[in-house]
């Protein structure tokens, strides 16, 4: 019974934050203390990736997992990448912090994404996205308003999305249930 209640709590917590959409308040413009372009991460194949190469481009960052109810979003993320890749760079960060739904190695994750969804957008090594010890620097920047200027919303589950504009400013947070092809996300991308 305790296990069922525990699983129910996890499910409700995930659903509660699943459709969240937060926007950067107008008064928060230019209040970030550190630059998005100073960040770097390791690609899924072990190569360094400097975010400075993203200057002048919109960026959509997504925390992903291979064994989640939202995993089919990989198909829509790939479709988004194919349709909007010339104006928005899509970055996927596998994470195993939500229900242990990304247990594989980087090689297993890459093979899964390619085999099942034909993923060609940039994927990274598995990271921790939740606040606390071990949180990856990219997600630290995304979830601490003293760094990004306004947002403290951490991912509530797999497949949360953060939109960064051409100036390196975090402008939107989308919960897990917001599909990459939803009108709210596409409207934000096309602004």
C-alpha cells in the first residue's frame, strides 16, 4: 500500500507541473548575472560543446528520458528540429532523476534515440537537472534567478523545456505536457 501511495504521489507531482508555462517578466530584462554563452557541456559522444557557438540563435533545452510516458515526444522533437532547426537549436539532456526512467549509458541512450526516433539534434551526456549537489551548470543557470535574471522553475519531470532567445536570455519555461509542436511553444519560437 505504501508503494502505491508513493507512486501516486510521484504521478500527481509530475502531472501538477506538467503543463506549466512560465514567461520572462518584462522587468527582468537584462538582469542575469552570468551569461548563457559562458556555459559548456559534454555531448553524448564525449566531446566538449561551448555555448558561445550559439550566439545569435534561439535555443530550446529539453531534459529527456527513454522510459517515460513522455518519451514519444522524441518524435515531435525531431520533427521540430527538422522544421525549425534553421532558427532554433534543440539541445537534449538525458536525466535519470525522475523515476529512474533514463538508466542507460550514453551509448545506449544514443542508440535508443537513433533507432526509435531518428534523432539528429544535439544530445548531451546524462546530467542531473534538479537543484542541489551535482546539478549540471546548464541547469543551475536555467533554475536560479540570480543567474538567468528571473526563473527558478526546475524541471518537474522529464521533457520540460526552456527557451532562450537570440540574445542568450531565458524567456520561457514549458512543462512536460507541452509538446514541442504545441501552439504555445511555436508562438514563443516565432516571436
